[in-house]
């Protein structure tokens, strides 16, 4: 293998000696693609993987949690430039760009997530940049740059991670500061005029003060066009930057300051109409799924930023105290055409604004037999916004309002080693949320944008203020058995909790009780797992079986309602669906075939069933049970990936070949079956990366979705003549090729 004295991280990932072998085709890993390490020329072993799933650095194989970790080198070698691609490497995981947007994230793990990205609603999967929680999905489809690894924790993580990790958590872990002089530049050219640039570097200002910075710009023409305007559809125009400073004030006291900002100027995405329009017969009908028409300005902007201050004090060999102070804010202005025609059948201009401040104190204890992570967490967030429903260009129904959340939590989780084989884990978290909301829904004459002042109000459908408190205790109990150095078995019970709230789309004219808060949802999960290594650590095999009881599940339902002949509105309702069962299994395997060749596989299976759903039908004006009609959204029953990496040492450097085949089973877009639902599909990806012998240069060629599979992953469903049969689909990226050249100074 080529030496790289300037990049010690690569030396930790690859063996010191690699020999040439034959090219092999395989598929993609869910665990951080552990490359092969060796103790001597004859021995082949998998490399140790470290994670921070329990708030401290641990070996993946000793952590009694279903967790996937993907490191920096694998991310680069597989061309993973956005967090959404991680779904291919983690079983029972959905990470996708939401409908109508470029950077809003739809995240589901084991059937639990958030379909509706409206302000005031909260995700079921927690997204973290380092130790800071991102409360909103806008801007959470993070691009990958200057990152150390990405971790996916499956199952409820409320004890240690708290807010809204009822389904799991995704951690975006940035590079650590070392004080070394490092600088790297990477440029990418690719299909659809892709033009990406990443700059990153760090240095030591003194023996105790280190600084780092990173900047990235991601640009791409659209996969399609808005045919009536000529503007790009599915394009990308994004800039992002990050600054960090670390001060080692003393041997036992560290200060870290970080700041980041992202500006996304990509166009809004237009959906592909499954049916022709009767109201815009002169529109050029799209023949590609990435083409659309639009009756709104093609403008869209998403700005997110955050700052954090972390203090870490090692009191002694056993105790560490950490303080994490953070604030984040985001602003979104967008125009979404719900009918994708040049006629304003249903236009949705909208804006979102959110601010959050959090303070966490962690008390970490580590001794020979006992490890404890305890803490206090405070969160304050304001989420505001408004959107208009412009029907036929004649009237605008404007929904708007704010919700303020104050949350305080106390948590502790400890693991005690009973003897050399058995250990027990016990934890709990008490959370109290106070929410204050104001919601309005006014009907204006004519076409009105939310930030536009004035307008003639011709009707008031909603105007209320509400307050509600939610509190919950989430326990965790686990038992672990370390049978040998290479085999650990565990069982756990975990309770997850997501707070209730108010429907920011509430329409009291349709549902008089719409001002009442919806309640919290909870899940009780039992899990049996195995972490194992076989054949002298050449095969890593991790598995989990889980059973979850999901109570009072929060579901947002929207439908068009004809309030009078020729008069239509969109009615929204947040439901608490009861007694859903989620059962499943997960398998992750990596095999070091030789020192140069790794094979890996993941398999996830979920059986999720609603037992009872109390649904208020605005047309019937009564509550009915529709559990026999509903299924879980964004939750394929089967996810599976096969992957391989192959390393070849040559006289001119090292070449790493990768290939993967990722399958996702049939997926229902909403809980209610619709024409948008899509069958299973499989995508193929491949890449080749060359590293120079001096460790400075690398060149990577990537091919994604080689079969050009067009899979529908989201949509809007307004079937029927009243809204012009507006059933729209949004699709995965088409086949793309890219070439990246990097240089490390």
C-alpha cells in the first residue's frame, strides 16, 4: 500500500502491506467498511471500529446497541456526498430528501419517523451534528465534507440522547482537531454539469490552541426542466462552511468552539404528474419523471446556521464533566406547486423560521466495573411559519402561527460489570415539555404570499392560542453476556417518547376540535442482539431481533374537502393511532476474504402493523377505525445490501475498487394506500479510487444508479377532478458519473 505520513487516519484504516489480487464485484457495507488489518504477513483480521453511541468512545463490538458506523475513507471511496446515501448501509433505515425540496430530510428507522416537515411538528429520528441536536428537518439532508464518521443508532435512544429519538438517532461526527498542519482540496466534475469544491484544513496556533476550517460548494444542473419556463428542476446550488477552535487550557480542561452555516439556493422541486391536466391543456406534457410545469416563481432559499461551546473537565481518572451550549436557527422561503401545471390549481407559497437554544451538562464516570453517563438537558425552541393554499388563483387560505417549546430533562444510564462475563445496564430519563402555540387560518381574496402584508380577509377558519404540558419517564434495562472475547450477547428493554403538540394546519371550520392538542406517542421495544467475530476476527457478524409496541402514534393526514359545490379546501388532521406492532430482524456481516478483499452484507426485515387507528373523517363528520386500510409509510419490509472493496498495490500507487447492490422492498408513500405507492427496486453503484505513493494525491471515479432506476420515493396525492387529479411523484436520482481529484498538502 502507498504510504501516507501526512494522513494518519488512513494508516489506521488500511493494512501496512497489500498485495495485488484480482478485481472482485460485490456490494455495500452497513458497518463502517472495516478494511483488513494484519499482525503479520500470514494473518488477516478486521480493523476495530470505535463509536460514541453511549456518549463515550467504545469498541463497536462491545456496545449493546444496534449501531452502524461509516468512516471517512469509506464515505469517500463509495462517493457518499450526502447523508441520504447512508440508508444503503444501515438496515431498516430510510434517509431521503423530502418531496418538493432539495435539503429537507425524511428520516425513518424501524418504521418510526416524521413524514410531515411542517414547523411545530417534531421528528422521530434525532439528527445530531457532533453532540448538538437539530430540531428541524429543513437543511438536515446534510452534505458530507470534513467528516470523521457517520453513525446510525437504531431503536429508541431517549435515555442518553433525549428529544425525539423514539426511532433512533443519526450522528454526523466532524473531524477532531489535532494541531497538525493539514490542508486538503477536492474538486468534482460529473453528470448534469456537477461542479463541487471542498476545502478543509487545520493548524496549531500554539501548543494548546488549534483551529480548523472547511468550506464546500455543491452545484449541479437539474435532472429535468420546468418545461413552461425553462428553469432547472432537481438542480443543486448550495454552499456550506464550518469553523472550529480547540483550546487545551490545562491538561485536564478543554474548550471547543464550533460554528457552521449552510445556504441552499436550489430551485424548488416540481413533481411528475401521473395524470394529464384538464385545466392546463396547453402545457407541454412531461415525458421524463424529472420534468414538470410550474405556475409560481422558481425561487427557493434555505439558510441554516449554528454555534456551540463545549467545555470538558477531567476531574480525576474516573470523572469527566462536560458542558455543551448550543444555538441554531433556520429560515426557509419556498414555492411549491402542488399540481405542477402553469395553471394555479393549487399553489403553496411558504416560509419557515426556527430558533433553538440548548444547554446540556454531562457527568461521565468510568471505573473498572462501573460506567455511568448522567446529565441535565434544557432546550428552548421557537418554530414559526405560514403557507398559503392558493386555489385556482382566486382565493388564498393562509395557515400560520408559532409554537414555543421549553423542555427540561434529567437522565442517567449506567453499566455494571457483575463478573468477567455478565453485566447489567440500567437507565432512565425524565422529560417535561411545555408548549405554547398560536394558530390562524384566514381566507383572502385573490393570490397572496405569506410575507406579503395587506389583503382582504373574506373568512376566518381558525384563530386560537393553546398551551399544554407533556411529561414522561423513559426507562432502559439491559443484560449483557460476554461469552468470549469475540462473542457478546445482549437483551434490552427500552421505552421511547415523543412529545405531543398542536396541529399548525388546524381547520376548525372542518373539525371544531382542531384546536385541541394531540398527545405524546410512546414505544416499548424489546431487543435481543449479538455482536460477534469469527475465524480469528476475519468475519464480523452482528444481529438483532426486536419487538416494539407503538402507542398513540402521531400521523398527519391531508385531504381535499369540498365545502360547497365548486368550493374546495385542504383539511389537515394530526392523529394519535393506537396499538401498532413493529417486529423485525437486522443482520450486518463483514468478511475479510483476503488482506485485499472484503465482502459485506446487510439485511433488514420489518413487519409493521396497525391494530387500531381512530380517524376523524371530515366528510362523514365522525370517527372511524381505518386500521385495516392503513400501512406504515416510508418503511419497506426488506432492505438489503451486498458490497465489496478490493485493494491493489501498484508501482504508481494504491487502487481501491468498490461495488455495491442495494435493494429496498415495496414502499407505501403515506399511511393510506395511494397510486403513488412504489414496488421494490435495486440500484447498482461502483467506484475506483487511486492514492499516490507520496500520500498527497487521490482520484476517484464514481458511477451511481448504473441501471438508471427511476424509483418513486415521495409525492402529493390530490386525486379527483376538484384539484385536477393532482397526483405527483418525486424520484430518486438518475444514473450519474463523477470524477473527483483531491490533494493533501
